[in-house]
C-alpha cells in the first residue's frame, strides 16, 4: 500500500484532459508538470503547467507513447506521481510497471488489473467465469482470417470487429456481409496496431438497437469499492461517443443497483484501485451484457461529477496517497441530470473527416450555474493531424433532464469556432432533435435520424449574404475595399460587395443593417447563421478567373496524414466510389474514393509517405 504524499504531479497526456487534471491538482496545492511533443511546445496544456518537459518528436510514438521518455521526465522534474489521462498509455500495463519500478506513483490501477481488463478477450473470459452475461463472440488467440470467418458464420452477421487493446472507436468495424470481412479485418488490424501497438482482434455479435450504459466505479487501497451511478453513452458515430448523460434515462433503481453491483464485483475480482468504468450493452428488455472495462478516467467523467458533486481527479490523487474512500455506497449522491457533448475538429459534411488548421476564432460559452466547458485549446492554437481532433467538451447540469438539455442548447448557441471545421452544428441538431428530447436513445440514433442531423449542404440564403455584406461595410476609418490582397472592388459608396463563403460566391448589393453576430479575424469575417459559424472573405472575380485551379480531375489529400495503402495503378479503370488510396490521420483510416467512373491517369504518392493537406495524390480521366 502506498502512503506517500504527492506534491508534484506529471500529467502524461495533452489537450483537454491534461488541462482538466492540472486544474484540480493546482487547486489541491500541487505543482504540475506537462510533457509535450515538439509540435505541442506552445499547446495550451504546456502553457498552463508549472513546469514542462519537451519529449521531442511529432508522432505519438515518439512522444506521448514513449514510456522511457515520460518516466525520465518525471524523475528529472521532481514529480512523485504520474497521471496518465485517457488514451495514449493510460491502459498500458508496461507503463504502470515502469512507473512503479522507478519509485513513482501511478494514478491508476495496479498493472495486474490493467492486464486483466486491458485485453478485451481476456476480460470477457474473466467475466464469463464470474457469471457476468456476455454478448456471443470469439475472443481467442488465433488471429487468422479463417478463424474469424468461421466465428462470424457461427455467430451470424452482422458482427463487430474490435481491437483487444484500447478503445475510442479505433480498430472497430461493423461487418454486414462475409464478402466484406477480409478487408474490414485488415483495416481494423492496421488501425489497432497504429493506435495501440497491438493488432489483435476479437469479434462479437453486433446487437441491434442496444443502449450503451456504463458504470463509474471507484476503489481504494483498503479493499473498498463503490459505484457512482451510471452514464448513458448510446449516441455514437463510428463507435465513438458523441453525447453522454447521467443518469441513464428510464433506468429504474433496481436495474441501476444490479448493474452497479455487477460492476463492483468485476472491479473487486481483479484487485482494482482507482477510477474505472465497466461498460454494458443494455437491451430493451432490461438485460445487460458486459462489453469491457476501461481502467482509467473516462472522457465523460464530468457528467458523473455534475450529478454527484464530486471531483474524481481529487479522489484519484487521494486514493493514490493511500487515503480511504470518503463515503459509503449508501451516501453516494444522485442529484439532477447532466449532459455532455464532445466538440471535434472535423467535417460532418465530408464523412466527419478530421480537420486541421489554426483556430482563427475560438469563443467558449459564458460560465454560469450548471454550465461547464473542459477544453484544451485557445484562439490562435493549431489543430494537428497527429493527435485526436477533440477540442473540448460542453457539459450542462439541471434539476431535470429537460432543463439540462435546454441549458446545453444555450451553450451551443453561444459557442463559436472559426478557421477549422467542427461538429458544432451537428451537436446542436442532436440536442435539439425531438427524439433526443424524448430520450429515444440507442446506438442507432445517428444513422436513424441521419437526414435531420446531417442535411445536405444547400446554398446560403440572400439574408445571410446581406448580413455578411453589412458586416464588411466601413466602420469609422475601416475600408473593406482596401485589402492587403490589393482588391479594388469599386468605391465604398457603391455598396456592392463580392463575397466568398467556402465554395459559394455572391455579389451583394447591400440594402440595410442587420444584427447578426459576427467576428472579424484578419481578412476573414465569421458570421453566425443558423446552427453554424461561416467564414466569409472578400472575393475578386477577375483574379479568380485568372488563377490556376490545378489539374482537372485531380484527387487531393483532404488533410495532413500518412499514406497507408495505394489500391490502384496507372491505367486502371475504376467505378464511382471505388477506394483508391487509404490515408491515416489522427489514428483513423480514411479512404479516398473515385468521385466518378474513369481511368487512373497518374498516382503521385506511395505507401508510407507523409502528405500535407491539398497534396495531389492521383489524377483521373473521365471515360
């Protein structure tokens, strides 16, 4: 048992979780130490730490996944303890052992507990022995295609392939038909290897219309363990959570107790210590099936903090120092309701492709009762292709679920991001959807309401262009017709403005004033319209007509990344939608597909090559 006091804490992570952990550590009087990669030198978590250590490199494997460098950073900085955050090394038993061997304190469970639950297949075998109900599947050691093919045939399609290590939707594929199994397995294995350094997979029956309900557990070093109620995380995209709430709507006290007690037994069976989450699939009949245990603090822990009034990071620090849990199961509060959404840099109109760039505009919701924002960025920061694209989380609490929902809608309406595409409008549509208001939740929510949540892009209305043009009118000595690009669009008195908003251009004859919220950042005006914030700039039609638009029929990299596979060769005829190139970015694979039927005229990339956004990857000739 550890009874050492902690006065300096190193956070072995980045982004919002690093900032969030340091916030509590500082409140407890601890000195905080950040580690960062070469490209994260000026990141927010680095700026906010009391001390920081440069790990070098750009890729996670060269920095945040390098155990030796992180342990060395802790020793050199004077830290007694390391908090792993989530992702990266947070569920790596070798990391926990290395910390212990270095004489440091790991703010997480024993390595043996991580071993027991870190492999999804091993965890399922353990739960089966303990009598916890499981979804039918294969969790064995053999990893060849034929083994998975036989298992899938026995289970019955559709099936779900999952990486045995890690989580976050990486290394997970739904397979509807046997003909798709081989490609899906190969892709999932590559993602798993890239994200976790472990390509092993399991396969299980894909349960239709399930709810994803998880139990927050906490254990101390004295053998005590309790559950801090549950969270519903059913609204997901590509197996990645988008919305989380606590408590789970419609869960009665009896079912809550049954799931909570099962989760506690699972934790006690492996000698668990610290914060952990046991995840279940819950069907409409009230039956629940063990999925996995995450041996770390979850992304969605703030909703549990909101309904209990507890600080789980503070609990982690105190438990790591040998203190007992401060309450019994009967004393655990459950007050009101909380909802959280994850704000990502991604393009919902382009299959949620991760977005990179500079946050030219970043304005968070105003603080207030029942309002919380956990973020890891600030205006002017860059979003890199090397790491997860989550910018932060918006959390709202209310006496009732409806009060929390309405409060979150207000927060989303106030939030403004420009310079990088985000899912902000998508989140607003989810929280505002009648089905969400009615708590009609399951993991098929987003696909079922796809038309409402992801409407086809449409031309912006005249009222938008009027609002944008009005914002460009001279204010005082400002002259929008004199730009640093040398635009000369006529005299100001003409009140005619040529504007561009992404792919749309418009000539606007300004008719009057409007009160539409807008923000000017350099040569770009960001205008709030509907659920989104749109970038608007002045447009010179003559210069545009003379510009070279590049190769006709070209295929460009949609973002920075690494070429994983080149699937076609020059002269090959392809159909519309055929995968041509697989690009890995932000630990996920993205297929570049043929936009139409044609012949491959040229291929300008090779496997293993790093490419930048806009790079010419291939060229097609129309048949």
